[in-house]
C-alpha cells in the first residue's frame, strides 16, 4: 500500500513550506542539482528518472498526489541522484529542512508517515533491482503490469485493471526497448491475457498473466 499524505496533513505541512507550480514536461530538478527542498505533490504526477550522458533514460517511478519525492538527498544534503519532470501540470508543496523540522516535532503522525514513505521507497528500489537482475522480459513486463494495476488509483488514472501508459512509457519504466515491449504485449494480447488500446493496457486475466510469465499468482 502506497503511503500518502491526506489533504488535512498537507494543510498542516503547508504552514512549513511554500507552493510551486510546474507545467507538463517541465523539469523540477536535474540530477546533480543541490538538494535544498523536499517536495510533496498536492496535485498532478511527476516522473523520477535516471539518465546517461548519451541521453538514455530510465524511469524509476511515477509519483502522484499525496506522495513526496527528493527525500534521500534532502536529508543527507547531497546532490540530487535523479532527475524529476512533471508528467502533468503539477502543484508542489516544497519545504526546506529548517522549515520542516519544527512541523515534524509538532506533528508526530506526519513524522511517522515520512519515515514510512522512506521505507516504502527503499522497498520499491529493492524490488526494481531484483526485477532488472533476475527477471526476463516477459516476467518484468507482466510483473510491472500486475503491480501497477493491483488497486485502483485515481491520481494515476488507474482503474478497472487498466494502466494508462503507452508502450514507450512502459519501456522507459522497465529499461527495455520499445519494440521489445510491443512484441511481448502483442503476444500476451494474442493469448487473451490483456487488451491494448491507445495509451492503455488492460489486464483481462491476472492469474493467467502471472502464470504465463512464470511469476506465480
């Protein structure tokens, strides 16, 4: 279960920070930038990614309303290890550590949720590393689809086991080539396990998809 701040919690946090707006596809910060703020999403979605000098990109996560990002480098005061861009128009609540600490002291429930989020991030990265190292392309794609559609998420526009991602976006999330993703999805669709549409993949049989990919139900 994803850890999110409620609207009421964000109202309390707003006393410790300031609001910033970003347009769709606008950069929020770049890898190597100084880390001086923690960001909580009040509206919209952002993409957290790694990039190479050659221009290759790997999406680590799409982060939605109620969640935060930038906590690792913010707490250690080290350069940003990732680049973050706006997927949609985004409204962020930004806090410096000097602003945040007094708020956390007054609100231990928010402090606990912040720590839970950090733990959740570590679990997500561990899962991603395991996937990259040990799963083949069929398993990686099936596991990603099953995980992302495990529960409806209006903030990500995920509902009824349908993921609103294009083949290119799935490829970026998994570090695979787009033709590879398209080929695997076509095979899964041919076998009646899912249905592909414009910027959308809908799972038709979760158990069969897991079994076909050899990852268990």
